[in-house]
C-alpha cells in the first residue's frame, strides 16, 4: 500500500494516492498537520501540480510500516529530496510523517504553507 501511494503521487495521480488514505488519516509535515482525505488533498495537490518530475529511490518496510525516499523536480528546486514514514492499518494509510527541507521553497519566495 505504501509503495502504491508513493508511486501514485509521484506520477501525478493524486486521486489514486488518496484512494489509499484512510478517512481519518493524519499527515505531519514541515509545513503543517493535515487531517483526513481533504487535508491530504490540500497537502498533495499544490506540490504535485508544480512538480515536473519525480523519482522514487526506494520504499522499505512491511505491510504496516514503510519508509519511502524520493526526489522531485519543482520550479523552486532541482533534485528536491524527501522521505515519508508511512503507517498502514487494514489496507489503508493512517499516518504519514513527511520530511523535507523547506529552505529551497522559502528562498525561491514560495509559500511553505501552500
């Protein structure tokens, strides 16, 4: 499930990614806490919309916990790296702890709160 989620959003398929999210899921990221599917959509859509390319470097874990490492190309940074720690229960993602460096976005004058 975790790998399907990461591969979906990195290929710009937000709807497929959201289909793997539990209704009460929580995403904790450097730019805030996002709750439920609507919160995940608020978190993912602006970033995925700006993304011009992405590469999943690896997804490591099992059926309940996984870590995903990826790079993206976005207008404010080339090779913008991130890592997500993903928790899965009953076949749906219940929690994502997303880690990435906000400084390239801030230096480019972007809104880190998107």
